[in-house]
C-alpha cells in the first residue's frame, strides 16, 4: 500500500518523534533528580541558569528508566505504544483493504493526543531558545504540563499526513477498481 519513499520517510519521522518524546522526559527527570548540580567549569544547574552541553550530559546520566516512565505516565506510555504500532505498520507494509479504518486511526490521533496542539504553538519558540543557547532549568520544568507534551506536535503532523496519504491512496485504488469493474 505504501511507496518505498513513504516506507522510509514515515518511519523516520515516527522515530524522530518518539526520540524527542523520550529525550524530553529524560531531561525533565534528570533535572528533577540530578546526580550533580555543577559542571566541571562550575556552571550551576539552576532554575534561571543556562544549561551547558555538559549539564545536558549530567541530566541524561541522572535520568532513569523508572523516572522517564513516571514522567510519561499512562498517557505517555500509550503515546509511545501508538508510535511502535505505526512503525510496525509502515515496516511490514501489508496490503490493507481496510484503508478507511487505518486512515481514520491516523487522523484521529489529534483527538487521542490533543496536548500535541500545545506543541504546534510552543515548540517553535522553544527551539529558538534552544538554538540561541538560552535554555535554562525553567525551560524544562516551569510548565503546567509535562515537558514532553511540547514534542507531540511532530506526531500530530506525521499522523495527519499519514492519514491523508492513506485515504488518498485508498480513494485512488477504489477509483481504479471501479474503472476496471466498469470495463469488464
């Protein structure tokens, strides 16, 4: 059902989305439970202090699987599960006659994970801070929602794109079948 390019691009986007989610959860867990609070140059891991590359390393070393799981909660674990299901779907590439249901499942992701809409608005600003080197502890912890919610926007965009692509291919397939039936 999927072209070779789609079977390469969509799994790549899904993988990037899940990695961003897990990195964000790890950063938040590491920040809340650091193994040390200064890097070797004496830069502190503080609320309003810029996070250096070495401090990012400390945050990742401080994160644990159980802490990341706690940061994700049941909602995040369901989010991760949907990523793996989508990866399997694109990798296996079996022929689906139920394209309406499959396409709808992808399109409904925006309703299953509506917090991804937050990321559509906030992630561009966060990325500007990150690229400008002005991310601090406040940027990771001072939200009224888990930090990883910001990164759901990629999943929302990927899901909607996949849903539209599946519906489009299904409709093309249906038209082709109708055309063949009318000739016969």
